C-alpha cells in the first residue's frame, strides 16, 4: 500500500535538490504534491506554485491556492533554504548577508508553519517537516555563522511546535541532513577538492549523502509509520554527529 495515499503534501524548495527528489518520491507513494519555489516550474508535481516564502502574504496565498485546488493539506515539508557562498566568520559577516539567510532559512519556516498548520488542523492533523541541518547540533571552525544560527533556530522552533501541537494531531519534526551531494555542494567544491576532503574525513561512511537518502527520511516523517515521533531532532548525517575518530 502506498504510504502517502490520499495525502496532499506541500513542499517548498521543490525545484531542485532534496525538494525535487522528495516531490518525486512522495508522488510515487501516492501523494498529491504541491511544489513551491521562486518560479512555478517545479518538475513532476501536481501543482507548481511560485512563492517568495519569506513574504507573509505570498505564503498565506500559496496555502490558500493549494487548499482550493485539492480541498485539504496534510503534510508540510518546509525545505526551502540557502547557504552562503563562502565560509565566513562572525567577524566578517555583513549584516545584510546575515539577514538574507535568516529570512530565507528561518523566517520562511516560521511563516509556513504559521499559515500551513491551520490547514492541517482543518484536515484533522498531519505532519510538518522542517529542514534544519547537522550544524544545528555541531560547531565548525569553517564558520558559516548565519547559516548555522538559522538552522539552530529552525531546530528549536520545530521542537517547540511539536510539543505545542502534540495533542491535536499535528506532528512537527526537524529533519537534520548532513552534507548532501546536491548541485549546490558539487559546485561549491568542484574547484577546491581540498575543501571537500577536509569535510569527508569526518564522515564515518566516507561520502556525502545522496538527495534520495534525505527524501527517504522525509517520507518516513510524512507517513503514518512515524506516528509516535514529534518534536524530534531527526539526524540523517551518516554518523557525522556521533564521530570522534573515523576509519582510515
């Protein structure tokens, strides 16, 4: 039996990477998928919507459009996010760069929860999956302070909402991927193999995750198989956060 049969799932950041992989996987499991990105060209979805997820009115209207099209919303995968181009210390981070990351990575999750959860409540409950990161629970000397702070806040927000809505049928979890082999990561390390190697040495599995592996975790959290999981820090990091010394 399809694990998401009859469920309407809204995925932000659905045009590429983890979002696109998750959209394809959710549809293969019977879901109706609304793919949301800055343009209305998310591939392979049932409805593609353009939305600036850092704009409150746009987010409100996006959920209203999904509800009007399909009558209900059951799953929110708040996945949209950006990462700074370079490793930058707090001492060198411009305020406008800091704020841009907070708006896309954190403000958007807040807005999608604020305006999406009421639709889940109207449907009798559902699952909210907020993409945080392994950096929400670990520090790094190669600092991306604005990104790290935003993901730590997503983790805390998700935990709080999971507790708040635990008795009314809405589960909220923070999905925390390790480094993922996405086009963004490949581009980042293509011209600097030493930078990639510095990170790979800390991974017990010796490789970055594939986007489908993160999508599989999102599928579990979206489905009834995770019915007793809420307010969790759901790490999918290949053992990175548990490692001290890795195999040679």
